[in-house]
C-alpha cells in the first residue's frame, strides 16, 4: 500500500511540475504584451538573478554534461525570460519616466555607478559597455565556438564509439543491457552537444538585443521625456540614461552568468568530477610551481615602487602551501616505495602470471573492411553476425559465443581472418566495390572478371563489377556482396568447427537450463556419466553436423546405454539412432528419398576387421595396400555422384559407420555416413552406386 501511495505521490508531483513549467513558459511570453506593476517586475527580476545563479552553481557542481541535459532548453527559456523582463521594464520606464519606482533597476544603477550627476551617468554607461563587450567578445563568442567544435567532434567520434561498444558486446565483456545503456548514453551525448551548438546562438542573440534595447531606451526615453512629459533636456538625460543603464545592467548580469555557465558546461567534456574537485586536485599535484611563484613575488617586492607589504605576505603564503604540498608528495612517494618493496618477490619467481583466455571465436578485419561494421554506413555485417548466432542456435542447438570483431593492422587492407581460440581456421580477401560471382557448375556463359575461389566452399568464382552483376546472375552465377561473403564463410566455419566451441562450461549451462523442466533426466544422466563424457558425445554429434538442439532424447539415450558401456563411440552411435528421423530428413529430398552409396560387403568387412581402439576413439587401421584401394574407390564413387548433381551419402552397417567416417575424414571431411539403424520407416533408400575396389 505504501508503495502505491509513493508512486501516486510521485506521479502527482511530476504532473504538477509539468503544469508549473508550462504555465511559466506561457506567462513569460505574455509578459512581453501585458504591462506589469513595478513590484511584480522587481520580484521577477530578483527571480531571474537567482535562477541564473542557480544555473551556474549547478554547472560547477555537475560531474558530467549529460547530468544537466536540460540545459539547452533551459537556456532558451531563461533567455526569453530575460528579454521579457527587459521589454516590460522598458514599457514602464518610457511610460512613467522620472516617476518610475522600480527599486531593483534604480538601486542597481546607483550601486554600479557609484556617483550622481553627469559623472555617474558617464561612468555607468562606460561600465555597461565594458560588461557587454566582455560578455559578447570574450565569453559568448568563445562558448559558441567551443559548442560548435564539441558538436562536430562528438558526431565524428560516434562511429568509433559505437564500434567499441559492439566489440565489447561481441567479445562478451558487457551484457546486452549494458551495451544498450551505453548506446543510449552515447546518443544522448550527441543530442546534447548538437542542441548546445544551436542553443549557444541564443546567448549571442540575447547580447545583441540587449544592446539594441538599451540604445532604444536612451533615445526613446529622451524623446518621450522631452515631447510627452515636457521635461528639460538635462532632466531627460539624467532620468532615462540612468534608468536605461540600470535596466541594461540588471538584465545583462544574469545573461553574463548564463553565458559563463554555457562556456563551463561545453568545456568540461573530459572531466569526471566537479569543477571544484578538479581544480583542487590539479592545482595540488606539484609543489615546485608554488616555490617558483613565492620566489618570484619576493624578487618583485625588492624592486622600488612595488607594494612590498602585499607581495611579501603573498610570497609567505605560497611558500607555506609549497611546503605542505612537498610533505604530501614525500609521504606519497614513501607509500609507493613501501608498496613496491612489499610487492618484490623474496625469491626468484618460479610461476608465470595467469594468462588471459583467448576469444572462443573472433573475426579480424583489415582496415579497408572497417566500413562493413561501421554503423554510419549500414553495418550490415554486424546484423548478419547476430543472425548467424541466432540461426546456429536454432539449427545446431549450440549457442555460439559472442564473436569478437578486431581490426588487425597486420592483415592486408582487404583481408579478413577467422580464428577459433586464437588459431586461424579461415581466411579470405575482399575486393571492395566488386561482387563475387560463384560458379555452381551450371553456368551457361562466362562474364568478364578476375578469377578467384569462393573462400567458404572452394568453388571457382569471379570478381565482377556492378555493371556485370545482372548479366552474371542471368548466366547462372551465384552473385554475392562483400558482407555476404564473410557471413557465409563464418557460417561455414561455425558449422565445421562447432564441436570445438562446445566446452565443459557450455555443457554445464545446457544441463542447468534443462534442469528447470527436466530435473529427473539431468540427474540420472549425471549420475551415470561425468561432464566430460557427456561433452565428448555431444562433440561427436556436432563434428558430423548433427544438431544437439533436441537435448532431452539425447540425455535419455545416454542414461539408457551408459550402464552397458561408457565408450564414447558406442554412445554416439546409439544417440544417432535415437535422432534417426532428424538426421534422415536433414539429407532427404522433398519426397523423403535418400540416394546413397553402399559398400561392397567384402570391403566393408575388411574395414570392420581393421578396427583399432585409441584414446581419441576408434580408427580404421587398414593395411597400406587396402587403404590405397579404399581411398581410390571412395573418391571415384563420390566424384560420380557429385558430377551427376547429387550429394554423396554412404550407407553401411552400424559396426562399420564410425570406422568409415574415420577413414574418410581427412580426404573427404564433409562426407555423410549413415548406418542402417538410423534410417526410419518413412524414408525411402535408393542406391546410386556401390563402392568396391578396382580389380
């Protein structure tokens, strides 16, 4: 109940403040039209002074410019408020003349001028001109220029900062929420300095209008006094020049504070503390500068004519400050020396400091490819990488770690490199301004272009320009742009090396996620198998492009067969049989038909008999002569299938499947090998050839 009341109270206060601000802005604009009594004018002028003072104090105590993000809008409102007061006071001065009883205007003029009569008028007018000149030429002009430069530099630095945030996010250094918050702050910073660039012009315009209004007050006052009020020239000069100067000072002094606040807030972009703390820390870093200043004042006091009674006390004060800072520096040096001494090893070190783990997967770009990840130029590659990670999770069941994007100056400008755990697994080169026309094997006619090879699949290709793009597509080429080349290559690398990205920590996260809905399955499989044994089975599935997204049947199969044998190859085969429908549909055509190559029974038996158990799994340890025949027969059969436009799939017995895959992994890494128990009933198997050794 208390929380609800607190929320309602905050809502009402927020609504009241919004209404108050809206009414205030409307009244400020109305002040330029509606005459105000002198008492109310004095009240509003005092409020203007206080508001300007509060603004500059807030700026001085603000750590970041964004903490006072309302400043550009407030600058406009305060400027309009000051101008409205100036118009109102001008109306009263001209209409009432010597009977004008605005206390603040008269007191301000008397206090600043200091003397009465013609001398006071001249002094007051000169002081007013000096204040206007200082504000307009020095403060306002400088603040306007700094605001322009800050806005331009902030906008120019935006792509680099966005890339840095994306790199941190892709590397896993920050979460998605933190990245979103940083991007929001970055956008607010750009908007703030852009608004300040325009708002600073209000201050400049306010000064110019103030000069104009003061001149109008003087000229118009003399004319009104002499013609309407029938005053003598001397009386009119004394009355209206005094009131004009007082009015100008009382309106320009708050404007001077606002101009100073504008300059302060746009020049403190590199600070992380308040202005007072920065001054205190930066003026107390070195004692020697105060020693030098103290001796300079002492030397100056010796010279004839200089006020030694002022310079010597100042020199003593600076010397005392230098002495205190020297003791502080000495104490800090002693502490640093003590820390360094404590940190020194007592013996010769025998251990190496911890090494930071390498990125699970990274994409390194030459500087010529940086525009592909530049937000201002579309950053299409970043969006595709995000989709790749999402698609990999859906297709493979593996959440790919964040892909870190790095600019590598050691690469050629147009090169990119893909690394897994710091080791290069793929590399390519991009011709900027060109398209890659890949020949899938059914091209009817060639087009002009530079010959190359598709980096993802090794197919023959051409680099073609924009003018030949459509023609290449008509002739049967598959035409892709630069981001698609890198994205396709990265997808291929992830699928091929997915098993390397699955570590024990990732398996533990999978099990913890499943434990929420399937605690019995997770508990049973963890009782039967260790985390490392489960990891090896999952890696074995991923190595042959089998998705592990359907994790519950996988774990149930492991729990069923682990009591029989914990041998990894055995568990992988049983798991594949459980996922038989998934595997078959992955390679079957629309009619659920599998076109396969079978193995000559004698050759298959020879492969089975060559089975050898090793620490890394089973291997086919065939005799050299048999291996030569096996390799030749396998290559010939696979080539015939590929030439006919089919996808090579080997179908063999359960006992031979793992051995056949192991025997062909080096020569034909993408070869699909299925066993008889993996084929489900609704799948029709059609043999397109037999693998047998040539006689």
